[in-house]
């Protein structure tokens, strides 16, 4: 098939098809009451009961415009006849043409409720005024008056347009954490201290000492101090060096003293 014939066929089909919206299937849930003006619309097809809460686009609308708003907001299928003055089909029920009484004695009966109960309307829906909080009903049935035609069930606007549920309260963010939670969240992991490489502090009496009977010079003490290993547990190499040097000095002094005593002229036997 070529694209142009297909497009022409679709355009012709759209022109000859009645302008209706998809039918509402099953019982429609009541919507939450809007902050602006709204009205309730009840539809009894004989097979289905529809309860529609419709937001108004003005402070007052006609009965037929209320049906149009229900079609826009909740996909209610409808069709008007007699130049838009009469209601032929609602939710797929009613005559297929523009003669709204083609199925007479069955037709759509128009009921209104101002808070004091249902009243049969002898005025067409195109000429009525629907205000904020009003309740309208359409019943498919037989009979020319309210005494012979089917009557809608006892309802109020509040039954159809329910009040919105309060928003759930969020839990407080200032609640105290469970016992031990803060400790667990703030305690740092245990670490093992590595051996310190700093020289241990020394007190006044921590310096190296010479053996009893020998005297170490300040130079030797400084050399012993600088040669001490960091954090060592025993005598360092500097201390041994100082002791060896002191022993060498003592031995040298003793040898010189011995040589002096045996020198001629110094006395002795």
C-alpha cells in the first residue's frame, strides 16, 4: 500500500467517526477533592456504576460541559445530539446516532441533587448550572418522569469526592542513635605503635661512667655519648672505646713511671 492512500483513508475515517473518548470501564474510583471548585457526577448504565469527581474550570458550568470535563479528566466516553443540547450516549450506552431518543422508551434520565435528595430535571443539561459542590446523575432506563424512571442511589458529593489523605509524617532526624552506635561510628581502629627511633631522654645521672679508680676525660665522655646506639639495652660501642682508651692511658702512664725509676741518677738500688 502507498503512504498517500493510507493517509487519505485515515483522514476520512476520522471525519466520519463520532467524537467520543474511550469508555470508562468498571466503577471509577472517587478522586480526591480539589482545592478549586468541583462537582460529583454519577452515571448508572444498568451494568456499571460510575462515580466521578470533576474539577470545574469555572465557578459555574452547564450540565453538558460537566460531562465534557469528565471526558477530559477521566476519559468518559460521551456523545451529544440535537445540536449538542441532549445527551445520547454515556460510557458506551445509548443510541449510536444523533437521535438521543432512538431507543425510546429507554433514554438517559437527568437527575440533580442540591443536598436535599434527588430531583428529576425537566430542563436539558445544556441549560442548567452546576456549581461548586453540586451532585449530578444520569440513569439509563425507561419512563418519562422521576416516578417511573430509575433513580440514582442515595449519595452525597462527599461520598464521591473524598477528602485527600494527610501526608505521612517523616521520622525525625534528631532521634538519638542506639546505645553504642556513636561509639562504634567514631572509634578509630586500634593501631600498633612502631618502635621509636628517637634517642631516649637522659637525666643528669644517665651519662656514661668510668670504672672505679679511673677518670674519663670530657672528650671521652662526649665520644661515648655520641656513639651510644639508639634505645640500646646494654653498653654501647662508645663506652667500650672509652674504657679501652682509658686503660691504654693508664698503661702508658705506668710504663713511663717504671722507666723513670730505672733511669740512672734518679735513685734506687
